[in-house]
């Protein structure tokens, strides 16, 4: 093709048709420029397609991780209900004059279990490494960032405070029990009178009960709702881009 154009230019020059040569040369330059622009457009299209594929892939991974987070949260919610009921049983027994029986070992054991929330952080950390602007939709991007950087962090901070209360409670219980068990139903108080008179221990148990009620009635429902909102936004964004 290049040889073909060169022959045309040489022919025009040999025939002294300089004006036609200039017009032809200018047209050839235009064709070259158009070719370059087309090549750049194709390259940009390919790059945008890659970025779009990367974005959709990240949204799908985050959505999958949120599904796992939601399942774990629902499972912890069930455990928390059993723990709250155990706290009520223990408080009722301490404030009564009833003797201790082995059935009370299980509520005491359940009270030892703090609530954990191990959310799936890897997809969001990957997104941060790639850059949050990988997500083009500002609303989706901001909601994802708020969920992980604000809601998740706040919830874990609250759970950490509750866990510290658990630690303090266990230290006090060591004075009254044969052992502090989290698996075997054999926790038995060695000093029932002393246990019942320990107002600090009772206050800690009541504090944990109140914390469990707060988590169940307010904090967990808010977090579950936020997760579902973000999942719905991601779902709509993926659908609109398909």
C-alpha cells in the first residue's frame, strides 16, 4: 500500500503537477491522521472494556462477601438471643433464694461467649488498593465505603467494649466457681453466698444483658439493613451495566 501511494506521488511530480501533488499529499496526511484516531479510539474502547470488566468483577466479589457477612451476622444474632436468655436466667437466680442445680451450668457457660463479627475484608481491601474510583457510580462507591469504614468499624468497636466487660466478669467469677468453662456444662459456684453478695459481679452481668438487648433490638437490625441496602445498590448497578 505504501509503495502504491509512493508511485502516485512520483508520477505527479514527474508530470510537473505540483498543485495536484500537494492536494494528494494533504489528503494522504488526513488519511494517516484518521487512521491514528481510529487506532486510538479502538485502544480506548479496549481499555474501557477492561476497566468495566474489572469494576463489575469487584462489585460481584464485594456483593458475595456481603452475603457471607449477612449470614454470619444472622448466625451471631441467634447465638446472642440464647446468650441474652441465659443472662436473664442467671440474674433471676442470683436475686432469688433458690439453690444451685446443674441446669444452671449451661446459662453460666453461654454467658462466657462474647459476640464476634469477622467480616470478609479482602474484597474491599483489594478495591482500596486498586482505588475506590474503580467504582464509577459515586453513590455505590460512597455507600460501600461508608459500610466498611464507618458501620463495620463502629460495630466492631462496640463489640470490643463488650468483650472487655466479659473479661472483667470472668476475673470476678474465678473467685466463686470451680472453673470457668466455655464448652463443658460443669460450672458450679463454690461460694453461692459470696457470689450473691457481689454487687459488682451482678452489675457486670446486668450490663452484659443490657448490651445484648441493645445489639439485638437496635444495632444488629441497623447493620443488617445497611448491608441489604448496599447489596441492592450493587445488584442494580451490575444489572444496569450488563
